[in-house]
C-alpha cells in the first residue's frame, strides 16, 4: 500500500492484517488486534480520509513490527488515562494532523509522571475567551504541580532542513521493509522538486539492494546513503565507518543557529505565559532533539539553563527531552545536580531526558513530593 491508498485503510483492516506483520509474537499479534479495535473507538476511521494525511496513517502504512508495537503502547496509555480529567480534549487533539505530535508528547510525559504515584489531569479546552490552563497537572499527596510543555521553535533554515529530512526519511522507512539495514546523511536541504528526485534515486537504490544485497548513493554536497541485507551487512558497516555514520541512523542537514538561545527564549515565554499560576509550583518540559541528541555537550546545556531558572522561583526545574531515530543503550548519570538518562522508547526512537533542578526555587512543594517528581525522569 502506498501513500495514495490512505483512504482505503481502516482500523478494521489493520486488525485483520495483524498476523501478516513479520517478527511479531502470537501475543503481540493479539495485542495489535485489540489495539486497532480500540483505536477505532478513540480516533475513528475518519483519520484515514482527511485532506491532510494524518501522521498516524503514515505510521500504519509502514508494516515494520515497531509501528505495531508503538500502536500497542499508544492504546495502553489511552486506556490508562481514559477517565482522567481533560482526556476528551487530548483525544480531540490526537485526531488533528497538526496537533497529533504535540498530543503524543503530552501522552508520553503523562506516562512518565505516573511514576510519582500522583494523579494526572490534562488541559481542558477553555471556554471562548477563557484562560488556558497548564498542559498537565499532577496531584501528588494533595499538592498540585503545574506542568507546561513546549517544543523549541524553528528558524526558517531549520524548517527547510526539517521538511527535507522528514519527507525523505519518511519515504525511506515506508519503502525499506524488513531484513534490510541502512545508514545515511543529508548534506543540505532541497527544494520540493529536488526532494522528489532524490527520493526516486533512493528508491532505485533500495530495489538494487533487494537484487544485489548492497547498494550506495553518493552525490557530492547532497547525500550519502547505503543499504544492505543481512548477508552484506559487513560491507555496510565498513562503508558507514569510513564516513563516520551509524547503521540505522539517517543524519539530517545542518541548519545552523543557536538552539540554546531558542530554548532560553521558550523558557522565558512559557514561564511568563500565566498558564503556570504565580506562586504555585511548576515544571517546564521542553522538547528539542537539536540540543539533546547524539552529539550533546550536556555540561554546556546545564550551565546555560540552570542560571536562567533564577528569575522563576515557583519553578522546580526544567526538563529537556530529545533523541534520535534508532536504538541505543540505556544510561543514567548525574551532572552537577542535573540528571541525564537515555532509553529506547516505543517505536524506533532513542530518547534523552535531562532534568535540571532549580536550585533557587522557593516552591512550596514538599521535599518528599519533589523527590517523587524527580524520580519520574531518572
């Protein structure tokens, strides 16, 4: 099935085809079937017929087993939070193509916060002219912590680079399939016609690899890409090592700019937004794979942000969330008083989490409750 077929895809079809997905256990197949039926109730089949292709449609068009494991996780979380305050608003956002990724980020954060032992409520849609609430509220032992989420903004250059990366990598993941490995790097962003040309070249390389077991694409100043089956993976490993690339990783084009400056700006705007009530304890969680990824200077991030928190004594800290597509090692370390962890998330994503405490906080959150919240990000 290709991207032009999204209108004929349904949750019922995903449920009936669960057994055809390779490398799923019998238990996982049963869970996928149940998840697809639940997704029909939560999201409806209308997500498959929207004028703008919904992100979950692109995910379900990919028959790799990790997409179905992600679906199992997704529905497990919706089932868990179904009776939480504001859950209806969360589902409404999940149905909107432009709001889907932010809503999933909210769901992922809510899952982390359950480790505190408290109860979660989601932001309800405000009445017309009403004031927005914080994205999440955590009631822990009778104290309320307001959590505000943000994604670091994009420059024009970054938007172009991101559009190039997302289109090409998304197309690759939909085409590669099971039993193949790849590594690659985009060296710059492209205009739409060039994106389509590059995508077609990569499609041809994938077909070449299906026949010969190994293929490469190297266009100076544009792209480096290689793909192999299991039998030829040693050739891919050598090719990737020679170019300082990692197997299973597709490096994006550079966009320049000061990402930490954008994060500081986002921190200030959220802290002053009023969604975290003045005088009540709050926590900011900012998503930025550009600042927190494979090549991260964590000490620089901590040094830049821990002093920034001084002006916001009601905040107990800020959390940065980032990562990359692929798998990695689970790690945990303390840097100064900050906590850096990394682990594989459901789906093909390795996540980094950096909890930076506000050492100047005058929040009335008890030490016991603070420790419970901090534990969510260890």
